[in-house]
C-alpha cells in the first residue's frame, strides 16, 4: 500500500503549542506528515524562514514520522510535489472557520484530488496564536504555557529581552 502523506502548511512564526497539538493529532492518521513552512507569508514574519524551520525541527526531533521543509507558491503545488493526499489545518475558534473554509474550497478547486483535513485543537490552545504570543512576549508577558521553550527564547532574543526576568 502506498504511503499516506499529509502536508501541514503554515507560517509558524514561531511554532506554538497549538501547532504541535495539531501535529500530534495528525501523526497517527498519516504515515508521514510534512510540515511546510511558507517562505514568504503575506504578513511580515518576525523570523526568517531558516529560523522558523530550525525552531520547528527542534520541536519535532522526537516525532518519527514528521519532516520539516520550506515552500513557496501554492500549497496545493507543495502538496502535489510531496505526494500528499491531504492538507492538514488546525481549527481553534469559530472565527477561524470562515477563512479556513474559503481556503480549503479554493485549494480543492485548484487540485480536487487533495483534501483538507481540519483537526480541532485542545481547549488549552484555543486562544494560542503566533501573533498573540509575539505581542505578549514583546511586551514582557509570560508565554511559557503557549509556546515551546525554543520559541520563547528565540522571541525574547529578537525583542532584546535576554536576561530580563519574566
Ligand atoms: O499559518 P498561516 O499563516 O495561517 O498559514 C497560511 C497558509 C500558509 C496555509 C496560506 O497562506 C497558504 O496556503 N499560502 C500559500 C499560498 C496559497 O496556496 N494560497 C492560496 C490558498 S487558498
């Protein structure tokens, strides 16, 4: 039987516990999950694509069937080049649904053979987003419960907060 591969695309700027939660849910469903870090997201990223990949790789080092790479262009093209049958996306709150539904339908129009699989985050991650943790971290707030230590350390360094107690 051929391998069932999924891609998990995103900005991952930086990786949060919400992203890792979705990955953990996708892992038992697919033989291999390829995390696709979008090289040039529309939103100006805090971290370079290399930095975002390094952070994600540090977080998935123990996850046997997960790979991390970057991509540019359309997600459906990335999925096709990877041999994926599915695009994994996480859902947190109802407000995520509208844009995610729109994106899934557009992706289906672009390539009907790749399905989007939505996975629900856990309650503890409902309010976790990269944008929120960046803002809170930048302003000196504690985000240890929302993002892995590598992300927190990298953000604090970017914001010039090293050594500053939380
Ligand atoms: O983590 P994000 O920023 O919510 O991820 C958004 C992402 C990367 C999944 C989306 O912007 C995307 O797929 N970009 C690639 C370009 C593309 O395929 N656009 C059409 C989608 S309808």
